[in-house]
C-alpha cells in the first residue's frame, strides 16, 4: 500500500478515512435513485417523453458510473491495472452521462429556465473535468489528473445529496409558494455548490497520492 503525506494544515485523519465511505454511500443512493426512476408509473417530468433515449442513457449509464466509481478509491487496485482500466470505462461513460444531462437540462428542464441557468455550468464543468483529467493522465501528469477527477467525482455524486435535501423538503415545505420545481432547483444548487466547494478545499489542503 502506498504511503501518503499530509500537509500540516490538511484535513484530520478521521475525515480522510471517511471520504471513500461517504463517496460509496452517495454512489449507492444515486444508484437507488436510478432504480426508483423505473419504478414510477409516470415520470415526474412529463417532458422526458420528448427525448426518451437521452433520459434512458443518462439514468442507466449514470447508475453504472456510480457503481464503478468507488473502485477508484482502493489504493491496492492501482498496481494491478484495475484502476486504469476502470478509469477508462468511467471516462467514456461519464462523457455520455454529462452530455445527456445537458440535453435533459436544455430541452426538457423540470424547473424551467432556472434549471438551465444552474445545472448547465455544472454539467459543462463535469464534462471538462473528465476530459482534462483524461488528457492529464495521458501526459503522465498525475497531480493534475487527480485534481480534475476529484472535481468530476464531486459533481457526479451531487445528485445523491440533492435527493437527500429534496425529498425531505418536498415532504415538509411543499406549498403553492414553494412548488416541487422550486424545491428541486434549490436542492440542486445546494448540492452542486456544497460538493464543488468541498472538492476545491480538499484539493488545496490534501496532499496528493501519486
């Protein structure tokens, strides 16, 4: 197992050890959300019927992406090629997931224009992070690769946090003044900002694993 160095002002060891478990838990929640999508009699967004292929690709491939993602956190898999090969699959799937997220957001937004304004930049950042991370590792710039992939993981797992916020708010706060569409985009905003901020903090305070 590789040894790691920690910066003097870096995260405490307890937090470091919990991050992979937290990511795995968020991935599991995301997969359950994908399953729940197909258990509904009618889609929560009727506009999904406009581009059903994009919706199915996003939900199914998104679930596969989240299933494979936790494997990248096992240091023992770095030496036998699993990390590299799984990473290639994640890059390919992630690009499709990000692209279909853009299609869904731009063509059939559940929360209207506010969804386009909020989600489009994060979907673009997700796509850019994956592409930049892939280019970096091809150039053997492992530090830059890790930083961009951390950003991609943060955005990719935000959907789980969104649901953790949205479902309780839908139960307790939904009203004519706070319809589901408003609660949905508010939950998305909170999740994306929280995950992205944590990723940037982590990148600046956590010593890299190379």
